[in-house]
């Protein structure tokens, strides 16, 4: 069955991977991307898709009510994936206002316009419609050495980014309980894979290593994250949009816990094989730097519910996923260079908390 999709933030990392995935797996469906094309939104991530006649990129702001209302009316989506967000913790420390604007106000606008559109549908259209709000495990705060986040975990956001995403999650829940809008929330662990903007750990370390620059590790490097290959995440999102239960929350994790230092060391070891340096192992470049303010110690997700109810499980072992990811960056050096020349020079952000 063909569907009409709207993907906000679809020119970004996870969004562009989702767009490619939807178009490849559903040859009759249409995908419309709404993206403000800020520093992390890159039309190059979607290059060539227009030629198929099933894809459209709309350059616009999710906070723009007339634009969003008109988009719903014209596209008549069956499923909305809301991925548009400011997502970098360090940037949120330096400039929290933009995170509140996009992540909170923007999500409100997408939900409220969806509510008005949904109210015009017939019974079958209302039953088919889904609004999938894509969120993060960071809303839950920090774990101790054991245990996992689940859908029942208490919200305890510790950064401006996490707080803005937590607020957006609560809005999605409220629009279901108050208005009946068929919303779902997914909370995922750290993603990695192709098209990730170089401010994030894995591409940042990879590009720095290739240029012989220091590989910054915050604090003691013992902060733990659960890593999820972006292709596996896209599969979970497709399932949520297809048969997720309105009002429910689904935690999506990769069962791949690693410390920051382990991640950086693994990148070095893979590059030592794929692109060896004449100066010796890339591990020589590892440099410990002052920790990020409010740096959560450990995140880990239990994805049992989405596995039990929707039949999803992560398919990609970290060792395989990181190899594919680094090979992609090595094969797309031009993509990386165009970003670092014009948008982000890999400088550190958010190093100091404001007093």
C-alpha cells in the first residue's frame, strides 16, 4: 500500500537515512521533507532523489504555522516522522534558546497543525494516521553502573538539549491524551552511521585522526553510551509508523554499550587497518580534555518492549557497524571537506558552563 510521508529534519543525519530507507523499501510511497537547512541540514544528503518523482524537499521552518498548515493540506500525510531538532549537547550549553525554539515550539507547531489536519479526515484516514515523535534517551538523565532505561523511566534531563526534548515528548503525549491525535514517541540511544554531521564523536574523531589532529576525550573517558546503527534505528521508526500503538512510547537501543575511550580507541584501530598512518597508530593522538559541564555518566536502553510488541531488534553488531561507518567517511571525503570548509571547523563547543 502506498503512503504519503512527511519527514521533518529529513536533510539531517537520521532523517536523511530514513528518507533513503523509506523510498528504497516502499516503491509506491511518497516522501516530503521539511527542513530549515541550518548548519546540520545538508541537501547533499538527499541528492538525486527528486529524479524518481516520489520525493520533495521543502525548505522551511517547523515553527512557521502557515507553512506547516499548508504542507499538511497539500501532502495529506499518512505518517509524520518528526526528527527536526537541534541535537548537539555542547551547542545547547552555549545557546539554549535555539533549542527551546526548535525542539519545543517547533514540535508544538507540528502537533497542532497535525491536529487540525487530522480532524478533517474520514474515519479510515484518522485510523491510519500516525505522528511519530523521535526523541532521545538523554531525557531520562544518568544511570548508575547497572540498570537500563525503559519506557517507565522517570524523566530527569540534565542538559538544555535534553530538557528541550523532554518538553517535546510531553507535548506529544498531551496531544494524544487531550485531543486523541495518534502520536507515538520513540526514545533512542546514540546513533552512528553515514551522513552524521562532524560535530558528533565518531565523525569528529575520524576526521581529526586522518589529519593528525588531537582526538579529544572528555574527562576520564569512562562515560558510557549505548550505540545504535542508524539503519537499525530507521527500521524501528518504520515499524512505529506502520503498526505502533497511538499513545505508546518505544525505547530503541542497540545493546552496544561502550565508554567514550573505547569508542575512540576502536576508531583508531579500524583506521590503522583501513588507512594506516606513516607516523604509527592513531592512538598516539588521543588527548584527554576538560569534561563537559553536567556530563551524564551512563546511558543504556532496554528495547524489550519494541521487540515484543513490534518485532524489532538491532541487527548490526558494533564492530560491523563501525567498520561500515568509517569506510563510508573514507569514501566520502569530499562530503566531509565541504562541511568542514563552510559550516564547522571541528572546534570545541560548550566547554564552559555559564555562571
